[in-house]
């Protein structure tokens, strides 16, 4: 049974001199977190984390968790809705596309859209228009498409899930369930949007965005050259270039990224080292994968790119339009919106701004859990001196080859040195630092300051 955690928070008057930190209360079978945080009543005060990696102090396990945010109409909007005898409720579930089977079974069970309860579930799914059917014939009157064909994950998605001992979403979660509707762009619309945004080279489309999507190899080269802060001014580039003249360049580059792009040391790094030292490579891969997923929530080049890419914003608009259509149906007053975790901040903001709703509840669900060794490995404390020793030896050997072996061999030796340490820098940057959080951020979950307890 997947463990779930609920965050309940209330808005309080802002007091700069006094902040109450979250108070944790545990119960058997499930954990409940009551958080009260004094903060300004604006969107900048609310955090945008809808995926998190947390450690359970009871059994020492690490869990990747996704949030389910409940929103209800504000007082004025609720008064209008009450005249028709309906109390509307929207639940935004931040899905992880790879997880344990129990995770997806729990999602399917909890968001079953039972017609007698006046519920509809909208899901994220990009597929061809030919795979969709008219959804208004199911009796609910929702003017949205439904999935009419059984779909499965791609071979690449299956391979990635198998490498981490997980399941791909489409292998377990069936979007053809009764009362489930598609609230996303079609494959044909996505291709047109990409061409319009300049993310595809075909069709003579002119780029309209400053940053285009790069293949993984080119992305790694760009991050190694310019860093995760994305700054390209000459002074910073010169500072980064000088790091290659000293031993252990990846450590210096990571420190510069930390200073310029924010972030904080990953809490899960020690557990990854313990798993590797214990020979449990699958658990180490899961922890590293979870850290990469969580850090992808960061804004800017350190995370998933620009603050809100064109395609993400467009798909969020389509999803919110689907929520409107569902609420306009005669018998629907509860809508569940199942979307990827990186869409969740924009979707919640759109629900506040466009649907006149407020967050009233946040609940956490385990996507998967990892149990590291109970005792810390001695390698945890020796890893830094060991890496520094290897790095120093490699630097000295490369310097020797460049001076002694002649120009051609020297250039080749320096090139291979840059490749080795560039790859190490890029890999450590994904595991060593948590880019979506700052050093002194509290682990309180999404938007505790904006929860309306009166809703």
C-alpha cells in the first residue's frame, strides 16, 4: 500500500519578526503534516514544488512523492455556485510518469469518476486525433474527447522504467476508464505548436523562443561550457575557463553553479553512496533518478529551461479550458485533473487566476520508495578525499603528457581530460545539488501560505 501524507495549512497575518516552522505529527499507517506558515498573501510567497524527495525518519526509507492539490471557489464565487446547489471542487494531481504499480493503482482508485458522485477526471495524454472519440455520449454531458484505443508506452519509456525497476504510466494507468476525458493537445496540434515555436527545424519555421530544445549530448556540452546559471557574460565565461587550469575542475565549476544558480547540496547523496558501496546499484539508480526528477522543477537552465516554455503554457491553457467544459456539464461538480508534475505550478496558478479558486488542501502520494543500508558505509566519508586524489593524479599526468609527449599527443591528452571531467561535472551536477530548492528552504510542501481554510 502506497503511503500518503496530507498537508493542511492556513493563511495567517504576515509578521516579519516571527515565522512558525512546520510541525510534524505522525500516525500509524499514514503521516499527517500540519503546517502553519506566516507569509505575504501573494503568489511569490508560495513555493512551486509539487514533487519532492523525503526521508522517513521511522524506517530510514527515501520516497519520491507527488502532490494532489485541492481547490475550491473563493467566497464570492462559492456564493454564486451555491445558488444552484452545487459546491465545486478541483483536484490537481501532479503525476510522475514512472513509478511503482501501486502508485498508479492508487491514482486509478482515488480518481475513479463515478457518475453518481458528479465527478469527471481529465488526464494528460498526447495522441493522434484518430485515437479519440466523442466523450459527450457517456451521460455526463462533458464536451471533451475520450480515449478510444488502447495505448502503451514507447520502447524507450519501457526501457527507462525497466532500468530503474519501475513501471511506465501507460503500462498501468488506463485512460479509457469511465468518466475519464482527455484534456490535452493532439499529436497533430503539438507538431504545429513546435513548428510555430521554432522547436522543429522542418517546415521553415522561424524560431520564436530564445532557447530551443537540444539533444542530450548537445545539452551536456552547453551546460559544461556555460554552466547551469545560463549566464554568458565574458567575466563569468573567463572564470569558468580558468577552472580547467587547476586540479578537480568539476568541483570548482559546481561551486560556481551553486553561487550563480542557487540550489543546495542534495540530502540523498549519502544514501546513494551507501547503496553503491553495498552493491545495491538499482536503489542507487532510483535515488539518482528521483533527484533528477525533483530538480527538474527548478526555473531556468538549472532545471527544465525557461520559467514557462511555450508548449507547457499552451497545454496548461487547454487543460484549464477542459476543466471549464467539465464544470459546465449539468451533473459535474467535482473535477480531477491528472497532469505531469512540471505542469502543476502553472495549472494551480491558472485555476486561481482564471477559475477564481483557492488551494484548500495538499496531499502527498508515494511514487516509489527506496530503502538504503541501515548503517552508513565508510566510503561515504572517504569518497571526497578519494576523488580529490584521483583528480589530482589525473591533472598531473595530463600536464606531464602535454609537456613531454609533443604537440599532437599533448592536445589529445588535454582533450580527453576535458571530456572525462566534463562528463563527471555534468553527472555530479544532477546528483550532488538539489537545484529546485535554496540552501535554507524549509521542507513544507507546496503553497502552504496560500491555503484558504474558509473554503
